[in-house]
C-alpha cells in the first residue's frame, strides 16, 4: 500500500455535504459518476460548479461513507446509517466527517501506513499543542512532514493546502473547534465543543475498546486531540456530556466511559458495526 499524506482541500464541507445529500436522495441503487453530474445540474446543486467530481467522491470513499463498485456509487452501510440520523442535518454530517477523519487511522491499526486520517489527527494535535497563541500553517506542514519520516516514505506530499483542508472541517463544526488569529490557526480560548461532536468522538474512542474504555493517558490524549482542547478541560466536558447524553455512562469521576446502547444507527455503527465492514 502507498502512503497518502495529503488531505484534499477541494473536499470542502459545502461540497461534501452536497454530494452526501444527493447520494442519499438517489437511494440504494445509487448512480454513476455521469448520473450524479446530471442530477447535480438538474437540482442546481453546488456540485454542478465542479468540472470533475472524482477527487471529491474519492474522499467520501476513503472515509467509508460511500461505496464504489462497477462504476456505481452508493452510500455505504455507514453512509446509510448516517443519512437517516445525524446526517439529515449539515452540522451532523460535518461532525461525522470530523469523527471519521480523526479516528480511521487509529481504527485501522496499521501504524506502518500513512493515510489522510493520520495527517488530519496530526494537524489537530499541532494546533492543540500551540494553544490559544496559534501556529502558522507552514509551521504545521514542517512539523507533520518531520513526524512523517517515521514511515520511511520517499516523498511526503503534504502542503499548506493540506492544512487548509483539515482546518476547513475543524471550522465547520458547531461551534468551531479552532479559530483564526491573524494568519495563525489556534485552539479556542474557552472551548465549548458541541454535543454531537463530543458524542461522536466519545463513541469513536469507545469503539476501540468494545464499548468500555478506561481513560488512560493515551485515551485522554486521543480525545483531547479530537476535540482540540487541553486535556485538563476533558473533566468538565465529560461531566456536562454525561448529564446530556444517556447513551453513555461516565463513571469514577471521568476515569471510565461505558457505552449503554443507542437507537442511533450511525453511533451503533461507530461502536460495533464498523468491525463487520
């Protein structure tokens, strides 16, 4: 397998949402690339502004939300589960994409292969590490490229546009997970991540541990990176989360999180279903 570091900046929240909506409307039979382009023009979708949708669709395939086979495009099992739950709303779709980008490399468990998910979480980590003072995108590029040496790749294709691709999704969360300070990207001074974002990130973490996770140092770091918050902020985030969401139990003053079950098909896929894909 080839290493892939670049996070496509042309896979924007607006176009990703438009493509997902259109595929959900077209139903289980799906469509061809040409059919999608025709539908986009007929419905005056933002997709109609793009001359080539292949890279955009490839990002959805890599995330696991779209299935491509024999020239037909359909929503995957995960995509279908999302389409009937949080994916009915733009903010819910954005939260799901952020979740998948942040955790897929960790889920896959192959630490010898770089993917856009690896790069995405590294950008999150660098912004979090820089704190509220922020960090220049070019500095992030240098840090990610240096860290990527661990893969032994002949060439690391990761640029400012890659950072912009990640930043666009972090800013699309409700409320945004990062802010602009001049030309720098910065952690939010008083972070208040939204319930759907927190819910998906905790589900992703629980999914790595069969629904029952001890909040070890590694677990805390992964969750803090995913939410772009200081680790010490997680205590109050988990406290507020436990009061608002009965799908999980937070016990031992935040030392353990247990999944109790949910009627949300995407959440259930994140924790249990993805193992069967």
